[in-house]
C-alpha cells in the first residue's frame, strides 16, 4: 500500500506563540485551529507545498503531548502517513511485528481516522497512520 507523508507533528507548549512563529517562518496567515478532545490537544495546521506542519498543544496535564513535552521538551513529535485503508495497514504492520499503540483507528483532526505505531518499534519515531474519511484540511 502506498504511503504519503502528510504531516509532521510538533509538540508545543503555547499554541498561539508557536502559530505566530511558524506563520512568520512559513509566510502563512490562514491557519486553521482544531481541538481533538479525546487526545486533549489543540492543533494548528500549516499547509506547505507537500507535507503539512501540525503544531500540537496539550489542553490538559494528562494529555499524551503534555507527557511528551515533560519528558523530551518541545519539538518534532510524530510523522503522519496517509494510506487508503487504515485497518488493512494496521493489520499488515502488526503482522510485520510493529507495536501498535492503537489496534483500532480513532478520529483525528481534519476528517481523518488515525492510529499510532509505538516509537519502540520504529527507531524512536512515533508514527501516525491516517486515512481520510471526510472533508477538511490536513
Ligand atoms: Zn498528526
């Protein structure tokens, strides 16, 4: 199955400040912000020519992003690859011995189903597998 790198997730402490920084960096002003309640995060997407940049701010101390920042500081958090069939891809990865954080896909931002592959099995890089299920930017 073909995989396309659709975004790079960056963990940030202060979304407004980071949006200002990345807006200046990339010369972009229209930046959609979304909240994903079940991950306890707020997100801003910067659409570049190819993969987007996803800034992710925790909205609660028990958010996975808050834990990541506490342990490793702000910075690159995950790579997101889009596939046509997320369930088939998760089954394939599992059969190849990858450690799945999510056996079942769940709803992410931007009209996507998402699931994570544990960084223990991918050289320390958290991998997000996603499948587009609706409209909306990513
Ligand atoms: Zn992501």
